[in-house]
């Protein structure tokens, strides 16, 4: 048999009492109409509502069972349709909203699915008149649609699953898949006995848009009764998300003067809802524009793409540099009643174009410059440009169109204020130009925008006056070169080295002086600059470089202030043959016996230049005759010759051999030079031996005697010094010592081998150690008997009295006199005697020393003791009242 799908739809009822946001929903009016049609045209159809607050009449009209107080959000519930003879159950979702806020599309979305789903029947054979035929499956299971954000109550029934065998045996139903026994777990569950499947909590399409479950049917023993069927559940989108802009602030720009329709920027907002429905369809519009210049609607926006365009002409950066646009994005295709909205800010900067030519602030400018000045700003040109500062459209360029053919001036742009600085780059001369009339044109670095013409104020005239100053005298030829032969006598006039005064309009006198003359050869006339010689000019002088002698002269005028200039005179000295050649070397050595290797190479040097130098002529003089008899000279080249022995043997000695050397000058100059030749015995290699070298050195008898005398004198001095040292040592040892070194206990360790007998060893009369009461005891003693520790009763020696201010030279004499008096003093006890001091008696007439008081009256300040250093610290603490007091 064939089954057909039964469409169910909901149509709004035209109620005479439309609802608003503040009106409660009454019981009686029909809210909507649910119509049901099937292919069998069943008359009896029953409807059931999942929401107890609403019911459906047999004609399909939906009404409220009780008053509903809050309709701020749409109400959604399910309506079930059941045919009279059809075992199938159908249901749909009904969504109710306030009448005044209906969207452009029906709010009631018709989602049809079977309430009761049967497992497909198995294929079976049946006998008939026509024979066997195959039975088809009952139906294809449609997907289940569940709206998101449902308010329940939960669990909410979605569908019932049953098997045809549930009447014959007990069946247990279960579901598996994501949302059931897999994450997210327990979103759906099923009644295992009746097969009713429920959703347990609100769904969120933005988290998960669909679920795929499988339904299973088993008997009580767990045996599979039916094959699993697939269930597809789709979450119906609700408008629960606002459009979100990608940025809260968008930055864009548009050039000033742009035509209407110019694209400026694009803003984009995303809606998490289903973009295939009105819930996710975003539309854009501009809420406000700040500022409203020149008109409030300078921009428009494409409602679907978010592109912002210019709507009107008149963008001028110099008037408005930035616009603030508030853009709103609304879903539900821009329906402001039901759509959700969000806003963002678009900052549109008006970029600059060169639509304002630079304009000079005056038609004429003026300045002045001293002559001969360079890199001096003589005038400042001010300009106005309303374009964006410090941009190529604002930066000015200056050009001198006329008035400066020789390029004396250059106009540089001040990067800070765009002014033009007229600068002198080439010195100007007052005597040639007293003033300059320049024509200056100013422009921008960037070209002017299309259709913009240059201003008449882009050019101006600049008048520059030249100031006359006292200029230095100038030598016309500097340096000046002249040629003269060397040897010019003193007083010769060489040239006139005169300077010119550039100040033609001022009568001034120029005076000359010598500034630099290294050899002091020249003199200059102070009035006319005539130069004469003071000495003979010599090309070979150390002050001549490359045959040129330089001298510097000063020319000064009498202007105010005075000015001076310098000039250099270069004298090129022509060489003459005034220097005879000089032979080299001055010394040589030869073997006493003639052999081919025994020779001396000689040459010559000449301070002159070509052609007054070589080739040289070397010859031996004819006098004395022994020269030519013993020696011979032969020419090797133009500058070299060899000196040899003419005879086979010559005694070892030093010989002075004269040689005459002549140059090639015209006339030639000759020079008689002496070469000292040391003739010595030689070894087999032709080298002088040590003995021969000494003999050849020419030490005579007198020299040897002088050397010996010097050696003897040196030995005598050493001997005298040694004898003097020995004598001094003997005198020091012969002088008697005041004490035996063995008895001297100073700086020595004394060893006492015996300590004595204790108390018994101390039996002696202590009175012997005391000073007697009178001198009678001493006088009564026999002559010649006296204790060593008693002072003799004789007149004491008179020690010398030191003067108060002795002369430093008398100190030695004073010490010697005192030493002699001490040595001859019989009253002085020896070092090894027992010294007896005066006995004061048993009592003392003086009181305790501690009873002594200071004789000073009043308090005395001893704080200065703190400044005397650490050695006086204790004394300072006692008397000065230290920090402890």
C-alpha cells in the first residue's frame, strides 16, 4: 500500500482584538488556525497542545486556556494531529508573538514531522489472484526539527518510536549517538518501554546545529527485534545573537574634492545566527555624522555590503579634516522592531590634495649684503599655503626667474616655517653691481591638482642692495714667477711686485712690507713694491726647493679699517758652475803588497746641476813626486775611478794621497782632495790583520808614552786612596774606649749563673749606702782611702757654658770642649760604680703631691689639645673635657 505525507500548516487568525506589548493575552480570542489535510480527506481530526496554557479547537483554532501575563518574548509549543482511522500521529511547532511586532516573514515556522515512527516492515509475500507481489516500506523517516532556546518544560517529548511487534512481545527501545550516549551526553533520552524520545534541556544552534542518533529495538532478552533506524535532529535557529562588528572603530580616508559615489571604506558585522534565515541577515545604516558640514549626509552606506561611499561633493580638508560616522548593523534583514542591533564608529579622514597654491605675503621684498660675503642670508620670503603642513603639497620651492644671470644668489626653503631664505653663494662686488633686482617664483614640490591654477601671488620681486666695504689690495699675479741666474750680487733689482686696490671709488695708499724671506736675501720698496737683492742668491742654499726660492710680501692700505693682502714671489734660480766637485770617500785601506783585489773605488759629488757636474776627471798631482811613484789612478766611468799601488810593496802606515777632481762645467772647476789610505798587512783573503790594523793606525812613540803616563797616574791615585783608608782605620782602632766592650751591657743579654744564698746572703749594713749627715765623716778619713761611690771633696771642674745663640760653626768646638772636661773631671763616677743619691731623711716636709693645685685662677680652655694629634689625646681627655664629659 502507498502512504502520502499530510501537510500541516498554521495561518494567523484575523482577530478583532490585536495584542500589544502591555496587553495580557485573554482566553477567548482565537490566536491562530491550524489546518490539517490528508490524502484520504479524513473528516475527524483531533488536535493536542504540548503547552497546557493553550488548546486547539477541532477546527484548528488555537486559543489560550488562561491569561498569559508576559509576552515579551515569543511563546513556542507543539500541536499534535491525529486522524480518525489513520494510526499515524503528526505534529507541528507553533510560535506566538505579539501582533504589533510581527516580522515580514511568518513567525510560525511550520516544521512537520511524525510524532509516531514505526520501524520499517519487512518484505513479505502474499497470495492473490494475480499471484505474488512485494510489499513496499511504510515511509521514509523525515528529520526532526527542534527549536533552540526552548523554555520547556523539560524533558520535552519529540517523537515516539514503536515496532509492529510491540503487541506480540515486550520491546525495549534505546538510542545511541552524539547527544545520547556520546558527548554531549544526555541531551536526548528515550522511554525504553513506550519509545517516547525526549530532549532534556534547551538547545543552542550556535553550539551544535544537528544531531544524528540511531534508534534500537530489542526484546526482553536483549535480542534485536528490528534493524536500527537513523534519526536526524535539526536545531531550528532563533534570533538570539546580535550582529558583532569586527572592530569597534574603523579608520578610512578619502581625498578632498572627491566626486559623489567614491568608495571610502567598508565595515563588516557578523551574526552567529543562521545566515540563510532572517535571523542572520544583517543590514547596515548610518545613524549620525559629525560634523554636519557642508551637509549632514555627506556619506551613504550599502545596506548589504557595508561599503561607505561619498554622497555629495564639497569635501574640503581645510574646513573639515575628519568625519565621525556612527554605523548601525541590524539583523532580521534590518527590521528595527524585531531585529537585534549593534553600532560601530567609522573615522573618515579627509586627505589633502594640492588644491591651494602657495602665495607670497608681499609683492616685493628687500635686503642688503656686504660685498665679498658668502653664505649669508640677505632676505627672508614669507609664504602662505593652506594645504597640510609639512607635506609635499605644502612644502615650497623657490626659483629665481630673472635678475641673477651669474648665479650669485640661491633661495633655500626653511623646513620649519616654509619661508624662503635668499642666500649669497657667490661673492658680489660693489664696484661692479651696486644692487640686484630679482624675480622670484614659488611653487610646491607636488604638482597642483587637476583644475587648480597658480595664484598671481606666487611671484614677487626682491631688491638686494650691495654694501661697499674696504677690500684688501690684490696682487694681479699671485704667485709671481721670475728667473735669474744664481750669484746675482747684492743691490740688483729683480722686479716690481705691486698690488692693486679694488676700491675704485675710494682714494687709498698702499704700503708694502716683507712678510717671509727665509734667507733674508730680498728687500721691497714700501711705496712702489720694487724688489732688490740684499745678498748673493745661491741655488745650492738650503732655503731653495727645486731651484725655486719663495718669499711672501704684504700689501696694506690705509682704509678704515685697514685691509691687507699677501703675495708670493717665486724666483727660479738658474744654475751656474760655482761649486767644485768633492771626492769621496775620505778614508780607505789597502794591503801593503799590490794585488788585483787591493784597490780603492773613489767617486765625486757636485752641488751644481747639469751640465756642471760629471763626468768627472780624476788625476794625481805631479808634486810631490812620490805620489805618482807609489800610486796610480784609473778611470772606471764618468763618475768613478780606482786608486791602486804602483809599486809591489809599501810599508804599513797611513798615507795622505792627494787627488785632483774636475767637473764638466764651462769653465770646469777642480778640487784637490786628500784621501787617507791605511796600508796594512793582509791575510790570504786580502783583509787587514788586527796587528796590521793597529800598526796602520799610525800610533807613534809620543802617543804611546802619553798613554803610559796616564795609566801610571791612575794607578798612583788608586794607591793613595787605599793608603788613606787604611790610615783612617788605624786611627779609629787606636782611640781608647771609655768602657770595655765585654763590660758594656747596652743591647746585650746578661746571664746570671748564681742567684745567691737568699736571706743569709743579705747581711750587710744599709747605712753604708746612705748619704752621711755631714762632711766631717769624709774629712776624717785617712788620705788615700775613699769609697768609689763617694764624691771627692775638691773643686768641681768647670764645664764650658754654651752661648744662647751659638754659631753653627762653633757647635763642634763646644762638643769637643765638653768631652774633654768630662774626661778630666775626677768627681764624675765611673760607669760601673754605684751611684749614691742624696738621702732626704725619714720624713718629708712637703705634703702629698696629689694636693698640688693649679696656680692659675679661673677656668682655662684646654680644647686646643685635641688638635695636637693622637699623642696628646690622653692629656686632652684629662684637661680638655673630652666627649665623655
